[in-house]
């Protein structure tokens, strides 16, 4: 394990028809006991605590300061033709907004929804708010295309017979859901494509200028890099003089981005799509600092987790430090792994064991959201999946994991710091606490025909009665 400073040199809940029984509670240490069941439904939200929407699964959410919830996802317009070997179907982006009580905000866009396309096969990967109320989305954009040859290097060809063009884009909406023509070029700003087909990370700096992190290299050849694009608050690309990247900077994909209160820019990523036969040689997560003017890495270092570690995200802590969160799974076990860093980027040796905390969690658990609570404990939300003996008919459950500020499981939270729920067809996708400490839980239910229903539930969370 490394203790380096990379900055020093510069049916799924518990109540109601959708809610299932929780596992029992167990031991551990607790920073602040919860006086109520965190998964108790808040019946003042939606109908009996739940809002249902006929939408595809969202890929990004954001909670506004006024309590309104933004959901962004993509909707398929036409399927790929039969006989293809892959490609990109025609897809449009939707953004839906809900009022604090779970009702659709009909003042937003057209009857509560905004629909747009960038290149025709588009996927929103992140969403952030500026202080003005402007809504900015990071969109993975591409032309609809088909792969007709069964080779890994085969091009994806459009209907016009040309290789599809891809890009990474920022799209801005006004607080009322209209295209913001004062942003970029007619409401959009474009930069190079990301080599990660699902991840872009967006951050807003203290001066409201924007940062967009994307992956470079060729992941299938284990060649990695990351690029930080910088834009003004109004979406005008910065063009700083190029500077060489220091030799000591580690290279990995770009998957998560944050701006500390001090203004420091931190990014992180791992060796995507790689599983090591000897898990202990896995390098872990590459955490890097970036120059605030050029966006280039000024320092980077690997933090090892001694396992095939799948990195998920960086999350700010209350002391202006941050944690790197992910999972490390073997053939018969799965662990949550959390590394905690101070404000200066140093791995904190008092956290967990030598700066890294671990927790056993259910197998096939995939992290979907992370959040730091007011007592500086960390809640990680995941979904787990179980298949039948034929490897089909997936069933899903929700998993919450709570770790104390010292890196120990919280005793008053589930069984050893883990709350897991019964399996059903409902797949959890996102979790976010609101300003009152209640938890908004987003999930999706897919029927046999392929039609999806988005469910948003509000629970008691860590609020006080």
C-alpha cells in the first residue's frame, strides 16, 4: 500500500408494495446511531412514498438546492438492424424534473421533460448545476452506426457509408429547461471523444468555470490516458499553452473528478476492463492532481488494494479531503474498498488499516452512488444481481454500506454496516440524500416486453424525527 501525497510536490426497500424485508442488524462501531429506520418510506412523497415514471433507466441524476430532482437518460429511437456485430442505435437524451413532493415539474421544458440529440446516438454521463441555476450535461455523442464485420477493429459505419464520428459534449439548459443559447455554440460545447463508452466526469470550479474529464488510449490494448478539458462558465473552451506531463504521473483511464474547496483539481481512474490472474499485482487506482491553468497532470500515484479493484468514484469529505471508492471481488467474495486522503492528498494512515478500509459485501454488488453524511461517515449504495442456474432471469437487490469517519463499519446500520434487501425485478440505480437528511432512491423495473418504469422513493434516511 502506498501512502504518498500526490499534491505535496504541487419489490427493494422495507415498506410498501415495492419494499422487501431487510437483513438483520449486527456489530461494528458507530459515529452516530440512527434513531429511526433509514429505509422507512416517507409517505408524503409521491403516492405512498413512491413516484413512478414511464422512462428508460436514468444514467445521471442531480438534486437541486430547492429540492427538485433532475433525471437524465437516453431513449432508443430505432433498434440496430438484424445481423449486425454491434453498433450504436439511434438514441435521444431526455431530462425530467420532479418537484420536491415527487410530482412532475410541469414548468420545466415541455410538461416536465426536455428532449434533445447531439449526433443522433447520445448518452448523458453526468449532470451538474452552476450557481445561476443553469443545468449542464456531459454527453457521450456519436452518429448511429453498425458494425458489419466480426473483427475487434472493424469500423462502425453510418447509413451514409462513412465511419461514425464521436465526441464528448457539454449541453446547457436554462433553469426552466430551455436550450441556453448563451452557452458555447447554440447551447453546446464539443471536445474529443472518450475511449470509455460510459464515463465522462463533469465538475464546476469555484468561479463556475467547467471541467470535463475523459479517457484516452486504447483500453483493449491496455493503453491508458486521461484528458481534462477546461471551459469558461459559458462553455467557451480554454486554450492554454501546452505543457509536458511530468514523468512521475501515473496513467490510467479518467473516471472521476472533483474540485476541492481549496480549488485543487483531483482526478482518478483505473486500468479499465482488466482483471489480473494474480489479484495482488493489480495497481489499484491512479489518483492525480492537475494544474489549474493548463489542466495537465502535475502529479499522480497509485494506491493499491491488493485485489482486482474496480474503481467507482472520488467523494469529498468534510475536512476538504476525499475518498476513493470501489470494490475488489474474487471468485467467492466481494469487498468494498475505501481509501481516504487528506486535504493535501496524503493517504490518511489512521483510517482503516494504513489508510484503506474494507468491508465484506454481497457477491455481484456494483456500486451506483456514494455520499458523505453530516457526521462524515460514508454511505455507499450498490445493486446486487443473482441469476438462475441457466444464467438468466436476473433478480436484483439493494445494498447500502456505511463506514465511519475512522474507517470502521457503523454498528447501528444493518449487519456489520451493511443493509441488504430481498431480491426482485427492481434494479437500483441511484441514491442521494436531500437537505433534510431523507434519502431519494432511484430504481428501474423492466417488464418481459422490455418496457421500463423508473421508481423514485423517499425514505427517512438519516433525518431526525
